C-alpha cells in the first residue's frame, strides 16, 4: 500500500512556489528600477552643467533693484480707470467719420 500525502503538504508546496514567484517578480522590479535612467537622451543633451560662477554684472543689477513694501505697492497699483482709458473706450460717430479717409484726400497727396 502506498502512503498518501496530506492536504497540508500540498498547501505548503503551493505556498512556497507562489512566494518564490512573487519574490522573483519583486527582485526583477527592483533591479530594473536601479538600471533604468529617468532622463531621456534629449533631456540629457539639454541639461547644462553647473559651473558655480556668477557674473559680477548680475550681482550689481541685483543690488541696484528697488524693493517696494506692501503699502508702496498699494499706492503704485490703482484700480481706478483713468480718464484717457474711459474716453478711448467710448466711440462716438464723429470720431469714426473723422477717422475715415476720403478719396479726395488720397488723390491730392503724392509721394515725392
């Protein structure tokens, strides 16, 4: 008579095989993530190395710039419309008639 295996031995065998498959997949994912580069070839060409040198003219222009406080910025920026902008926004029929060029005016002007 042959001895038969119990169900628990089959469960253990399937569990060990499944765990080894999952471990292999995880190991491959880790390996491929360490080998693969995140930058493309076009990006690698476009990247410029940092040399750490700053132009003196850049430093001078930073020193010359004016720093405004919040209150000064509030005084500089106005939300009220200016009279010139409101006059330009309203178009009168007289302004459109004056802006058109008459045929007599174009015929009388000559280029010398």
